[in-house]
C-alpha cells in the first residue's frame, strides 16, 4: 500500500537540483509540474505489477485514487485508505478492521495530496529518449535519489505522454530485486467529487473493529 502511494507521489516529480539534471529532462519535468499544479482534484485508475525474478514473484492488481485538495481516497483490492483532513483511516476488508492515525504522522513522500511539492529536491534526472506505448508518443526519464543510502529503491523510470505532458507509467527499481510497474489506465484532472467520498462511514461496515491509534 505504501508503495502505491509513493507511486502517485512520484508521478509529479520536481527535482530542484538543477546542476544534477540534463537540460532536456529538466524541461520535461518542469512542463509536467506546471500543468499538474493547476489541478485541484483528480481521479485515477491504475494497474500495478510486482516482479522479482529471483523470488519468482509476479503479482498484478488494479486500484483507484481520488484526490481533492488535501484529502484523498485510495482503493486497492481489499484495502481502503482515506484522509478526511483530520484523520487517516486504513480499512482492511479481510479483517473488517480500521485503524485511525494522525495524518501529520504520515511520511510526506507517501501523501498523495502532497504531489506538487514533495519532490522539489532530492533527485537528479537523466533523459532516456522517445518512443511509443499503446500508440501514444512518450518520453522517458530516469530519476536517481541524491541520497541513495536512505532509499529502498535506486532508480525511478518515469514515462510521460508527450502530447498531454502527463505521467503515463512509473517503474520503481528496488535494491532487493523487486521491480514495481504502475500504469495509469485513466486519469481525470479536476474531477467533480462529493466530500462524502473522503469520509469513513462506519455505518457502511457492520461490525467493523476500530483501532484509534492517535
């Protein structure tokens, strides 16, 4: 679940380390950031795939993320994570339990509502090249953390829709051999969403066990 949130934080990277970036990758990152900073909300359907050749892992799953201002709702298989602005609710359908924590305790790199500024520094970028994916012209950039010893991953590969200047795919390469690929299936910026989507209604989960950890 944390990896999925990190993916959405990575979608809108803004590496503020100009001396570390090549001009072409810098221009693409700036264009993506400039466009996405105009979004007050978005609704995204995505797919993820975890592969580890050594462990013979190949796990696929679909999810949805809704973000409105500082609030978000992430749905992934049997799990739902909701930030209603005052509390972070993490619900598991398998156990019918929900944990409540303080959003301020959340790592800023894992906060989807913090997309537009969380990566203003800490990465260097490298232009890879152009290509096509599903008939769409794309450009690809590699991103490397400036403090790799503090990260579980060593490389992030960001693929951008060249015409729309919107992220299309992210590949995260971890030090333990895991490679996680996230692909946006549908992205709707400035989507109309009711506030009720960002509230956990215990009445809709009969018998739910509530663990308030605040």
